[in-house]
């Protein structure tokens, strides 16, 4: 990894910190026309059922789903902080990677606080992770080697980055959310640069088997992000008559939309180090509907 480049990233982080306290206009309340999640990212848009929703139901769907997205980010980032802290102990304090990870930890903790504040501001009630999510999240965090965890983290960052871009560019998005995603995007792009550089060396050394395993770790991380989001309970909250049916339809609908809208960067990244092969390509197509 290029030490000079990492030092440059550390310098920006130290000299230009973005503090959620003043960067985000917390005092602004949503205007009547403001939305919380662009329609194309909601799980029901594209289905016939969506056309039957009232404007209030559509707005509420976006609010609940956005809260779920932020809560999932916060949880995922918290897990990653646990890993980074453990990894930090293995590195000498004068090591540039050590210094960068400290900056990343500081920023990630600020993000978690910012996400929690946004949830409170939206009056959100995040739904807890399923037992399966919890188990895999905690298990992989504890037992997977560092390179696999960095692979997982960069994949989530690349997917959520696209996500943030949709929200930031939506014309009538609630300004608090726009600024929150702006801040996150700026700081996460530094994390992505660092992690990608770090992983270049791992991926360059990796043979067929390791590249296959990396590819699967990434695939499961993305599946994880996608499925933390579509929830039956949300359809109950917005008063749908048949939430079970809506859940079934939305799962299928969102799988396709997610594949069309959110996988571009991650596919490019995996392709860079030949992560698509005989053993992985079919799984990407099958599980994620990815065009690979
Ligand atoms: Fe973050
Ligand atoms: Fe990050």
C-alpha cells in the first residue's frame, strides 16, 4: 500500500473533520412535500399494490424503510468497529495502517451517533435484526480473518454508497437526510480508498480458492444488506390489508430492483481481481440476480 496516499487520507481526516453536530441542519423539520426515501428505493414501488397506496402511506413507507436502512448501517458499522479495535491491537502504533484505522474508528463512531440522532428525529422505531442476521454478523466478526472482514466491509460500503447517492440526489428529500448522506459519502469514500488499496495486495496474492471464498464473503454481505430492509412489520404499520402477501411480493420486487440499482460498483470491484468464476458466478446470478 502506498504510505504517502494513506498519510494524505489521515491528514484530511484530521484537518477537515465533518462534525454531524454542525454539518447537519438538525433544527429543520420536514416540509409537507419532503420525502424520506426516493420512491425507486422503496420495496413496494413497481408493484400494483403501490398504486393503491395513499400519499400518506407512501410517505410512511419511505420513512419506516429509511429508518431500517440507517439502523442497519449503524449496526453493521458498530460490528465493524469491534473488529477494527481487535485488529488495531495487532499493529504497532507507528504503523500507518494503525493511524488510519484510528481515524476510521473515530469517524465510524460519529456516524453511529449521527444515525441514532436521525432515527430519533424521524420518530423511527427500528426493527431488530433477525436471529440469523445476528448470528452471522457476530460469528463472522469473531472468526473470519482480517482480509475477509475487510472484503465484507468494502462490499457493504460500495453498495451503501450507491444507496446514499440516490438519496442525496432526490430533489425533495428532507434536508437533514441529504446532509447526513453527504457527510457519510465524503468520509466513506476515504474508507473505501484505503480498504481497496489494502485489499489489492491480498487479492493479488490470492489463488483460485481464496478468490472464490472472498467472492462468497462479499455475496453474503450484500445479501445481508438487502434483506435487512424488507419487513412485514412495516407493511402492518402502514396499514396494508394483507402484509404477508405484500412481504412476498416485495421480496421478489426488491431483489430485482436492488440488482438493477445497487450492484454496479461491487461487480466492478469483484471483477477487478477475477472474483467471478465457475464456482461463484452462478451464485451471484441466483442469489443476487446479478448480471455477471
Ligand atoms: Fe460510516
Ligand atoms: Fe466506513
